[in-house]
């Protein structure tokens, strides 16, 4: 536990939830979204180098499952600023005891949770409400040459999306299912 955050491991080694602890009064609240000092142990020397923001209009929309290969592999901190999403990380790390396992976490504007996703995981989400906004902090800049993805609907992954998956982009529908030949990502 740190001053402004409660950090908890998930069943997938390296994947954590970070609960932000807002401080409020009758006017509203103040919430720290990121503090290098408090999150240094998780980041292990990595710096946040890019911040992205998404808006998704419709409930049920699935985005993902995205990752970047080394040397552009990235750690992500994902927070929901408006609405509610089911945020999912899939372990793609070669040799990991939880290889191809997934973990889902509800992130919302009201539960103040962040999902810390280390290198070697694919990431995606499904909107549980209309008009969702997410904020992503990345430890590597986007590199189109290093981009990869796996199908969010892959039966081998068997992600239990809470709603019928909808609204996948043309790009996301092109992500392949995990083949028997896929050995994972070296990180």
C-alpha cells in the first residue's frame, strides 16, 4: 500500500490493479492519477513516455486485443474516466506459467481503479455503458512496425465478455486467433 494508491496483484504474475484513493469534501474530490514515487516499484525503472485518450460511444463495443513486440514492448496503466468498461489483459509471455490466460477487471469513473499491464500482455476492453473515456499511460511510444494483436473472439482464449461483443473495428477483426505454433513473446 502506498499513500495515494492501493496496489494488488492479480492471478497473473506482474498484472496488478491500482486503486486510486480520492480525497473529497462537499465540493467534490481530488484524485492522483499517477505518481512516479508511489508507483516506482511497479514501473521498475520504466518511464511513462506517452499518454493516450480514447472515447467509445456505444455500449458493448470491443476494442483489442493489442500489444507491441520488443524492442517497443510497453507497460500500460489504463484508467476509465467516464462510464464503465470490462478491461482485459491476456498473458502472451513466452514461458509464463499463465501463458494465454486472461484477467478482466471492471474499470469505471466511480470505482477509481487502474489496471497495470506489463510488457508481454495483449490488452483490450468492452464498454459496459455508452460514452466511455479511457486514459492510457505507456512506457513506450507507439511503433506501427512492432504492433501486434490477437482476436478478441478467439475461442482458445475464451474471454468471457459480459455483453455480446459488438463494434469491433476492421483492424481488430483482422487480428488472428492464437495458433498452435505461437510460442509467445520474449520480454
